[in-house]
């Protein structure tokens, strides 16, 4: 199994992909520890803040934690993410240039799609695992199931508006690789340094995941 395949397999096994929005690299070590303590050794650090690269770098240094970059919309951000230690990339939409750069670097990339046309475009770029975004506003698990039907080889990471009340419906679908969400890493808890809350919410999220094939 290649390194890229191993990363994807790990995300599939865990079933939940925490989506982190943080600006202070100082919060990264305790946040990483809180996720690990809750049973989720994975995080997507979004490039939505000025300090995101620093947060990513600090979290990537935590032993045993698989860290990727999210909200990556340019080739320059791909290079920045890799330099900071990202082991996968997630985008809100599909940009062939971003996909191609990730492929050049041997980095798993999960571009965002919302339609069948975009799924076919992703397949044309050589990508078969996609982010379905924004999941809940686009019809939720029912839409994922409908899109998955004609694309048997495509796996989805639904993200957007998903919380613990909805996650199970997605995880019940064979086409869903993992569910992305921020409910276990709320920005208020990160800002307050409430790591016990992050750990508790993470453990509750882990409990939602059925036994999965690796």
C-alpha cells in the first residue's frame, strides 16, 4: 500500500474527520492531545485563518496524529501545507491545478463536489474520493446516496452542517469514506482552552462510528 493509500485507509477506518479552525499555534499541542485522548488521531486544519499554517505545523509535530490541510484553494497553499507537514489536502471545490500539484507531490487530495458533473470532472482528474460540500444544505445523506448510485467507485467525505444528530445517516452509507465536521472541535472551546470538552465531544463522535472495514 502506498503512503497516499495508507492515509486514505486511516481516514476510512476512523470514520470521522475533525475540521479545525484555529489561529493560535500555541493551542495546537493541547488540541492535538485532546483529539488523541478522545480517540481521533486525525485532523484537517483549515486555511481560514492567518495562523493556520503555524497551527498545522504544530499539530503535525504531535506523534501519532495524522494532519492534513483544508480549505486549500491555490497551488501556493498546497506547497505551504506540505511545508508545514500536511499529509493530505481537502478543498471546498474542484480545481484541476490544485489536484495536479497534489498528485505531483504524492499527496492524497479530496476536492469538493456538489453535482454529478463535478464528480465526473474529479474522475477525469484521476480522483475517486471527493468531499461532498456543503452536505446538509445540498440534501444530506439522501443526496449522497443518489449521487453514489451511478458512480460505484467513488467515495465521499460529506462535510458542511453535519453534527452528531446527522452523522450516523452518512456513516451508514457504504459510499461514505468518512464524515467531516467541526462539532467536536468548536472554536469557542479552542479559544477557551477547554480541552476536556474537546476530548469529551471527540469520544462521543467516535462512538457514532460503526465498525468499518479498513
